[in-house]
C-alpha cells in the first residue's frame, strides 16, 4: 500500500505519519508539503520526515504528477489552517483549502487512488449555541477558513463514487504535543500561558463552546478513514471527537488551573460573546469507528503539554509573537520576501523537489 500525506510537515502531520507507520509497517509513506513550518520543531528527537519513505517539497496547487503515481490513498492535511490566517490571507485560503483540494482529489482519482481523506473541521457549524450539532444539522460557517472547508467538502462529494471513497473528517479543535507544536490553539495557548506566566487570561467572556481532540486521536481517526469499510458509502462527512470533550472556554482555563498549581485565571466578563460557539455530537463516529475512538483525556493532555513545555525550558511570556503561532511564521516569510502574495515561494527559494 502507498499512502500520500499532504501537509505532513505541520502540527498534525508528524502524529499522522507515526500512526500510519505503526499501523502499516510495510506501507510506502509519501509526504508532500511546502515546508513553511519545517524549522518550527519542539522536542523532536529526530526529524519527523525520517518516518516517510519519500518527501516532496511542493505546492498542492501545482503538485508534481509523479507524487501521485501508484498511490492507493491520500490523507489531505495541507491547508491554511486557522481563522487568523484565513482572515489575513482570505483569497489564498479559498485557493488552497477549496480549489486546490478538489483539484488534487481529482488528480488522485485519475491516478488510480481509491481513498481520499480530508481533514475538515467542526467549525463549519459556526454560531451553533448550546444544542449539540450532528452531521444532519445546518452548517453556518463564519470565517474564510470554515467556509473554505464546506466548499471543499461539497466539491469532493461530486468526485466520490465507485472506486473512489472520500471521507471528510470534521475534527474538533486540536490540542496536545507534537514535534511541530502550535500555540495558537485554545488549550495549548492556556497551558503555555500557565507555564510561562502562571496566569491564564481569557479575553472573551469564557462562555463559547469548543469541542477538543488530541492530535494522537486525530491520527487514529485518519488511520481508520483511509481504509474504512463501514457501509457508509463512497462519500462520508463525519464529526470526529468525543462527546465528553465539549467544553466552554472558561472550563478549559479552570481545568488548567486544577492540574497545574498556583495558576491565576481571569475572565473578561465585559467582553462581547464570541459568535463562534458550537457543541458537537460525535455519536455517528462512535458507531462507525468503535475501535478508533479517542483515548486521551483533558487532564492528561494538560499534563503532557506542561511536561513537554518544561522539557523545552519554555519561559517565553511573549509566545504569541513567536514561531509557535503559525500566522507569525507566514507573516515573517512574507516580510522577508521569501513568500509572494499567493504564499508561493519567491524567486530566492529553491527547495529540493524530493528527499528519499
């Protein structure tokens, strides 16, 4: 079996590759990534790309055709991956997350791939209030990022059919340690603030709902999706997470303070409510993938993050200005002239096409 993982050099990718390597030790694993965040390593004993057999440094908008030759399945993680980046680079977000995703899937189908897995998002439910949303609920995307994910799902649905199975995993908000850590995710941010300052400041009123999932459990869901045989048909969009992991933002901050001693938590009670609030039902995922349900809990994830940051000797009180926030990386690359307006590498960058 040959599996291509796009966006493998980001936050989730290293855990996905590790999971696929463990589950399919004889598989040929191929990575394809622009390399924006290649240098942002955290507690990496080895380069995560040492676990793939072949690494392409390439743009999913202009992929080398040979990358898809002989591929049985594609895991598509490549994306402009959160709301702040989507707001700053809105046009490019739709070009990569929607248009390039559908075009890449069409190329994969034409090349003979039988399975395509998209990392989608529960943020498509938008301002959903307190009632849990399931896959039959109306979507209400509020940002460029979430709108691009729904458009990608719709385009992929038109490609799915006999011989080409498409699975859109609507993930809860990611959290947990990775060899390429992100601190622009709510729980990761709170733990980083607790470790570096002993304070967690909630800038909103703390009431919005967020479902969460550990990156390790995301990887296990992807392992299931790439070879699913569940009778759900050639196209499936499914919420991925655990009902027990629906939390209000203030509950997450309080959990950090409960696990880590001496942490002060404050809430901006005068702040306007954040419209991005959604609880999500994961009952369908529990039914379809009983052997790949999330295993990680909130408290052990907080402990893991705190331990990982301590081993990094992390003390940066200004971490929101650091490379652990993805928008900062893209902004600096743009300012240095290394990326153009389309977030393609500029004339001065000549990354190798492949490393094997």
